[in-house]
C-alpha cells in the first residue's frame, strides 16, 4: 500500500512540475528527493539490489545533470548552442513579404488558444454588441429604408446592374463613408456597426450590398485614412464619403491571385512631363482583373512593384510593392468591359495601363511610403477581412434560416409540415447551428476590431469558415425548398445568395489557400508564444545578438512543450474534469472545461507539427488544413459560449449551445485525429495519439433528439427564432416575397386547431380535397369547422398557394433587353492633378 501511495504521489509531483513549467532547479530537487526516497526504502520493496542500485545511480545522475544546467554557461554550451546549430537550417525562413504580413496584424484570443491555457478574462473583456445611438438609428433608419427600396430581381435580371436611384440613396445617406472619420466627412462608425449594416443589406440583396461593402473595405478610403498624406486626406476623404468619388482597388492580376507578392505589374521611378511641367514620377504598366466597382470607378487604387534603376529615391533599385491613387480619367488608364462573376450583377471588371506616367505624389502616403505597400495592405486586410465577408455570411445564414423555417412550417407533405419530417429536420438543424455560430463569431470578432485589434489569424480563419458554412446553409435551404428554390424569378429569395456563394468563397483570398497556407501555417508563426522569436533569432546574422534571444525563447519553448505533453495527457485522462473554467460559468461550465481541455491538445499537436516539420510545413497542406479546422472549431466554440453570456444566458438557448458545443468538439477531434493518423513522421503521430485520445476517439456529435428540439423551437415564431435571425431585413408585408412568408406563418400557427379538424375530416373521407371541390366550404357545411374558421382557412389556403408558387415567363420575357444606358454615378470630375490643385 505504501508503495502505491508513493507511486501516486511521485506521479502527481511529475505532472504538477511539468504542467506548471517548473524551473530546472525545481526538477533537480524533485529528482533528488525521489531518488533519496527510493534509497530510504519508499517504493522500492520489490526491486532487486542490482536494479535498485541502477535506478538510484541514474536518479542522482539526472538530478546532477539538471542542477548543472542551472549554470548559464554550461546550459548554453551543452544545450542551447547544439540546438541553435541544429535548428538554424531546419526551421522555415521568413521572407520580407511574409514578415510584413506577420507583423501587420495583432494577436489576441488566437494566441490564448495556441497557448493551451487560455485566459478566460481576455475573452470576457471583449465587448458584447455595442452601438451608439447614432449607429443604431442608422441601422434602423436609412439601412432599413435601403433594404425596402432594393429590388433584387430587377438588379439581377432586368438591369443586371445596380440602378441609379440606389446609387443616389447610398451616396446621399453616407453609406460609402462609414469607415471614414467624421473629421474627414464620414460617419466614423465602429467596425461592429459597419458589420451589422452590411449584413442587413446583404440579407436583402447580395448585389446591392457590394456597392456599399467595397468602399468600406480594403481600398482607397481605408488606405488614405491610415497612410495618406494630409493633402490626400483633405482632398479625397470628403469626396469618398459623399460619393463624389467611386473607388476601386486593383490588386489581383491574371498571374498573381493569392500570391499577390509575385505581381507582374510594375512602376519605374523616372522624370516625365505632367501638366506642362517636368516632374519626378512613376511610369506604370499593369494588367488587373476581378476588380469590383472598376466599371463605375472614378478613383483607382493600384498595387504594383516599384523599381528605381537610377536610385532617384535613394533606396536601391527594387523599392518593393507600392500603392498609388489614379483618377480613372487620367490618360492611359483603361477600364475594360465587365466581368460576370457567377452571373451576379454587381459591377466588376478589368483595368490596365501601359507606360502611364503619374506624379510621385500620387503614391498613397507620398514618396516616403514607396515600397511599403505590402505592409499597408496586410494591415488593412487583417482588420477588413474580419468585417465584410463574415458579416454577409452570417446574415445569409440567418436570413436563409428565417425564410426556410417559415417555408418548412407552412409547406405540408403527407399531411405534415415538412419541417417536422426527420429528413428535413437534419439540414434544418445544421442551418440553426450555422446561424447561431456564425453570428456569434461575427459579433465577437467585430468587437475586437472595434477595440483596435487587427486579428490577422482570426480574420483569415473566420473568412474561410464563414463563407464555407454560408455555402452549406444555402445548399440546405435549396434542398428543403426543392423546386421552389431552383426556379428563379421575382419571388425567389434564395437565388441571389446562391449566385454569390462562389464569389465569397473566392475573394479576399481563395478559401483553399486561406485554410491551408494562412490560417495555421502563418498562424502558428504569429500566435505561437515562442516560435516567431526563435525563427527571428535563428535568422539574425549577428550571432552575438541571435543566440541570447534564441536562448530565452528556447527555454520557454522547452517548458511549454513539456507542459503541453503532460497537460494534454492529464486533462484527456480525466476528461477535462480539472480543466479551468471562468468564474460564474453556470450551466455552460462543462463546455468551458472541454474548451480548455481541447486547447491543451491543440497546443501539443500544433507545437509538434511546427517543430518536427519545420521548413517543410507549407508543403504539408493537408496537415495545415486540418490544424486550421481544429483551430476554427476552438474559436467558434469560444464565441458561442461568449454569445450565450452576452445575450444574458437565455434558458431557451441552452439546448442550442449544448448542440453547437458537442458538434464543435466532435469536429475538433476529427481534425486532430486526421492530423495524427496522417502525420508525415509516423512515429511522432503514434506517440501523440494516446496523449490526445487515451481512450480512443471518444467524443460524439450532438444527438438526433437534440437536433429535433432546436429545430422545433426554430419553427415556432417567438423570441428564440428572433434571436437566431436578429439584424436581418424582415417584414410581414404580404406583398413582399419575404413578408409573405412571415405573414402566412403567423396565420398558420394561429389556425392550427382548425386545420387539424379539417385534416381529420379529410382523412376519414368526410371532406374531399380536390381542385373541383371547395373542401373548406364543404367542411363548414358539414359542421366540421365554424364559419370564422372556414374564412381563416380559406385565407391560409390562398396564402399558402402563393408561398409555394414559382414564377413563370414567356420566352420573350427571358430574352434580356438592353436597358436604357444607366446614368453613371454623379461625381465631380477631379482636376488632372487633384492633390496639386489643392
């Protein structure tokens, strides 16, 4: 018995030292005490003398070795320097463009998840959805009015363009200047407000939101606000805010998409003539495509590679990626014909130019910013990618859930609302989960940006996850609607979202590369507590500076790795029972604990993946993709738990939180299991698997019965359904295609009892439901239902017929006629050199 107690105490001490990252002297002391205890007879009763002597000798040698390493010189000579030399050629190198991308954004909650020991207070400090009175009034006023004015069918089919009355409204109401500060004539809205405004518009028209989204996303406005000269700010920002200038930003080219650093578009520093005066400037040649708003733009933001062969700027020949502002009516600027991205109607097209001379003052930020374009872009993208596409994706998921849940409750088959059928219940449950989870992630991330963060890793993660799950919700909505969803026309409320799905998947970094190269491969470098510092130290040409920096990071990294090994094993053996949870977690405490447990496992596998694969990590994109998926599930679950608290812990939402949490953790386990089963170094995968899954693949997805519970709640009008679909455009006007659903749903719910009486009579054969017979009048005549019930059911019959109806056309109607030339957006034509003119 004494031996068992000694073994358990020793094991507990081992885990405690490792998990708490004890210093070397504490390890040396612990090993010495353990060895001395063995020699005193504790725990050694069954050891033969030779074996006992061997373990005692080994114990003292280990204790002595650990104690010796507490002397800095010995540790550096025998541990640090061998590791430094071994890793110097093995770890991935960081190019200048990668460094700028890594340093552009900030780290926050992503670093906590990478750490394995997340600090809950950091997440809880993120503000809930907070809008000023002005922002809320704008969302409920002009944004609501814009949604009512937009006719999605007219835009998509009749005009295949956004009409001038909509352009005029967004300009007059200030929609194009939401991110521009009030100082420069804009609205100066927070990221949270911008996100909600964009989401609400997109729930009405994906094409309509694009003309608002682009000026408020990565482009001239944001770049000028952050990096422009005072003259550029004073001239352009008020004009952009008023809509006098319509901006576009040209980054992507035929041969440089996600690999924007390899762009072939160039500028050469030279002297030339501008408005009759010889001046220092740039001779630009470019070929760009997929440029949203280019066909309508008056101001072109351009990214190019700048060269200075005569060293006129004093920075060498290859200056680097640079950004410039060029009026589109400037000589040599070509705006090509329009693209048709997935058949969508928003303006999009190519632009090009050959040997176009512009003054050097047209560089964003002036000549001092020459060569800093990549850093500027990455800084803006880190924040901007957190807003636009997550906002529109979350809004699509919410809007599709609202319309689909109404349709599934109204539409009947086999005398049953189709939403009650298990085959339909399954995709509806996914839609409920996506709507809740994406809105949670959108809100938390937008609040981070509103607080000044630029979450580079989180923004990449959220972009690919939100657009992919939007695609899932669109597909589920189409499956549930069947033929009603695939027949386009004025009454189809799904087709616009369906057309825009591949656009969201593709823009701002194609999802495949965002998932496999950015989220984890770059995320590990940015969010790992020690890795980036180690790699920088290894790349430092001055060894006297590099080695001390490496040593400090290396010491922390070793303790971090040991802590994760024992921490992951401990929490997985105990099923997270002793994992940390925030105070007052209440009914979600178990999920906070499971999140902490999962974070430990993720930290272990992530650390080993980077350390063992080193410079080859970028080539192992199936591994990095799975690790990105694992991180995404941790982030989504974090946001879901925070949303539940921010919403006031409504009891009606708890079952949904449980459902989402179970599925997040199940998918997390799948991603880690896939990583370990396919780990390129097989022995490492074999060693890690029992640490992460000591009992096998334990977690299961949420049950069918839980799915039924949340779907039945979502099919019922009320607070639960309203919270799930908050801040999207909604109306109960039966003349509106969405309002017709809401209007009919309320009628159907109110008349359930009368409908049941009618259905019973029909099944018995007492009433005959055929087109040549007024079955409701027959039921009234036979006393099955009352006169008032008959009148209500007749109204519902007619409304339901409209709900399930699809549009049909003459062939001539489907031949798109050339509409009258749409008036271009009004703008004041700038002088040839607007900045100089000021």
